[in-house]
């Protein structure tokens, strides 16, 4: 690989670094530099609307921004006693403007404290300190300015919006660069073709050239104008005649200096920013696409990489100047005719442009992924890491069982004979692990994280129901009876056949099991299965009142929406709606302000949006069935957003230009926008929601839903 770094990144705004300098003494002595004790760090920012954290982190605010908060990061200790942490805001005159004592649980990793002082804020340098008892644990500085245009983050965003290039402009550049890289056009001719309105754009540039899944060239340029940047880039790219290059283009926009803080850098990483480092005349830079592929565990890993790339020791980032910059990222792969925009490591799927046909194609693409990655014993590949080209020797049988429950339904819906055969192969593998006891049968899988829970038996039962064979008839009844035998007099379901019970499993396994039972009833008309679901209702209704937790929501919705179909009682519909109303209120879906690749997801639940969408799609079906227009409108627009988000997480062929083994990736769904780990459960939850919704909604209906 050939790697060339030409320049430092443009900086169009200034931001003060957070320095810990003594500013006076109190009765407890001089405030220390840095942090100590249980306090690991502090950041200041704008609080989220629901108050659970910060929507952005910065060190400069305007005098009219009274609403800000501090987030403290704590090292969980062995101490079981709570303790008081004293948060103190000092204004530019050194006077206490606000203070708050907060009782900290020793197991907490972070907590957010809102500023409740009287406004307006004074302009100047503020300091915020935290102490426990008589000892200060650390402090942080932030600045307040009268002119909001002096806030570096706002200036950065404003500059970004004014400098943005269009997709057509990006296509012009990438097409020319690809022709140059493939030896089809000379340097001078390319430069001459650049139109004047594009040539003078004040942005930096980075170009990555991939061939057959390998990065061959990478070049940066921060010349003052785009045309000059392109000239610099062309001098470093090696043309390969008769080659087939894939071009990744990053337009580098304004940057701001940020403090060398793990928490600040991490927040910028999650905002899909790139970074540059300068120290002792040496520099380096890393793009958001590179950050996504390297999958750094935390900011420290990124900072070490910047240090090494600059030719310094891996801890040279300490005391270095770090700049966070914004980019627009595009790709024109060797087999693509149109340039597409990137978010993290995938091409962007605009949420509002998703069609019903896209939903159907998404499911078909995922089916191919499962078929291409089925193991010899029938089970499906559990996980794969594209960035490392690594398939761990790992599995969780329960997730393979959930997978066949989903895939069996899809195979039946689509009459897909290859998938039917594939799922039956898995069924036979797990069927060998059925244990017969007292006339019942339950699954006792001993390998790959053993499974003896009711959920494992329920998923196998559910898959058999969908792909019924006469040979399954006896097993299905005996599995249903085994599950029913674990129901207590009050309706509660024990969650395992012989292993110790865990409280947390009540949030998951009963809902999964009740869904399988009601589906078995609809297939067989076996009355005890239906009665078990009805008997469970009062217990789980009360359980919900005392345990409002997200994981409980989707499975219970699905079970009782399907019970309502065979026993249309209002109490079941009310329960379903109560669950989904809470979900949407608690985890309000995010809009375009969340950034590319995140729009449509349930807030803070990016990795779980797929499983929650399964419940949402069935809650939407019920709202339509009972003609609840208000909920139909709310659930419909929410569902359209979450499904659009999920399609954006799916790897398509055009997303694999940097990979060596596309067959391990195409059709799979990533866990999160910024995490490209592919796991079979992320994909089956996604296509389960998508397939159900496509069955439920006609093309005309889909187009009528307004977000």
C-alpha cells in the first residue's frame, strides 16, 4: 500500500482547549490539575431534550444559552455506599454562579447535571469544579461569548453548509479521478476540464484508490481551492492502465481545535468527524471512513494511531494539537455508474426515498447472505468483521434458533424452496437435541453457549409451525406441552427447564414463547396453547407496570397482537398500544439532525431499532385493524423511518469495494452505523420487520405514509 499525506487540515474557527489551571484556593486547598479519585473526566455541552445526556459537546457557549449541562465520568468502585458529589460553577469573576450536590451511585459510569443558575450568563472564562467531601476531584474550563458566531462548533457547521458540494459535483470529480487512475485521461486534461465554479471551492480533499479490495493509494490535500487540491492529489496517484479502480472521495471541510480528552474525542467520533494531529512539526490525519473501518474501541486507540502515522511514539498525542474536521464522503466503485454518498462505511440510503420495492429487495438480499453463509451442520455463520476480514469460531445457538423462526416465516411467504430446504436442515440439527421427559419434549442444546431456556424450545416450535411436515406433528405438541408445564398458577412462565432462573430473562423469553404458542394454536387449534397465552396476560400486564424496560416491548406486542386476531378483546389491544406508545415516547425516533446513517432510528437504541421495529410493525397492523387513526398515523410514519434506517445498515454490493470477501457481507445488516460487525441476529430482526411490513402495506399505502 502506498500512503501519502500532503498537508494539514484547514481550520476556519478557533476553539479553546480545556486546560486545568489553578484559579484559587478554597477551604479545602488548591484545586488539582486533571482528575483523580473516582472522577475520570468532565465534558460540558447542550443537554438532550429527554435529559439523559448531551446532544453535543463543546467548550464555548453564547450568553443566551442558559441551558447547558456537565457530564461527569466516573470509575465504578467496589464501595457499595452512595456519596455526594458537589458540582460548582464559577463565573468569570470567580464567584459561585450555581452549585448542585448530586448523590452518586458507586456503580455509575457517568451522570449529567443540568445548570439551573439565573441567566443571562456572563461573558468570559467559566470554570466548573467537582469535589467530594473536602477534596476537589477535578475541574474543566469553558468560555461564554456575546456573539454566537464566535462559537467554533456553530461556525464550523455554518461553513460546512456553505461549502458543501452536490452529488453531481462529486460524481464529476470521482469519474475524472477514476479515469485518471485507470490511465484513461492525462493529468493536464483532467485539470483543464474542472469548471470554474467548482475549481474555486474552498475545501480540502482526500482521495483513496482501491483495487480488488485493497487500498493502493491515499492522498490528502488542503490547498486553499479545490482545483489546487486536485493538482496535488494527481501527483501522488499512480495510474494503472487497463486497471479497475474504485475511488473514495472525501471533501474536507472546516475544522476546529478540540481538547485532547477521551470523552471529547469520542463524542466527535460518534458525530462521524475526522481528525488531524500536529506536534513538533509532524502531522497526520485520519478520515471518518478510515475510523469506521478500523473500529477503534475508544478515543485512545484513535489518538495512538494518529501519533504513529505522524512518525511519533504512540503516546505523542499527549500535548499535541488535535483538530476535528467535517467531511462529505463519496464512492464511485469500479462497477458503479453513479457516485453515491457514504456514511461511515456504507452508501447512504435517504430514508424518505425508500420504496416498498426496496423493502422486498432488502429481504431477498439477506436471504442470499444466509444461504451463502450456512455451515455444514446447518447453522448459519454467527458473526463476521469486514474490517478485519475475520470470522470468529463463535456461535450462540439461541440466536440461530431465533433466526430459523424468522427465516421459516419468510421462506413460506416467498415460497422460496432453497430457503425452505436451508431452514429444514437447521431444524433437523437442533431437533436431535430434543429431550423427552414425562411425555413432553424440550430443547437441551449442549454446544455453542448451551440452550435449555423456554425461548430455545419456542423458536424451534415456531420454525416447525411455519414449515410444517407430518414428521413434526408429535414433536410440536410435546414441545408446546413442555412450555405450558413451566407456567405457574399466576400465569408467570419459568424461563428455563432446569438451569437457574435469571430475573432479566423475564424481559425477553416469555414474550418470545407466548408468540410461538399463539402461532402454534393458530396452526393446530390446540386449545391449551391459547389458554396459556390468555392466562399469562394478567401477570405480564402487572409486570409491565413495575418493569418498564425496552426489551420487554416488542415480543409482548407481537404475542398479544396475534392473540387479538383470534380473540379480539379490547384489553389486548390496549396493552399493545400502551407498550408502543411508551416506546415511541421514551425513545423518540431521531430526525435528520442525527446525521447521515442515523436518521429514523430510535434514539439511543441504534443497535436495537430492528427488534423494536418488529413490534412496531405489528402494533401498526393492530392500529389499522381497529381503525385507530391517530395511532395509525404515528406508528406509520415512525415505521417508515425505522425501516429506512435499517435499509441503510444493510451492506449492498457497492459497499464492498474495500473488502476481499464480499460474499461474507452483501445482504447482512450491521449492528450500528459506526460498528460494522455483522451478526446473524442483527440481520434477521431487520428483515423480520421489513418482511412483515411489506406484507402488511401495499405500494399505494406505503407511498401515502407521510413522515
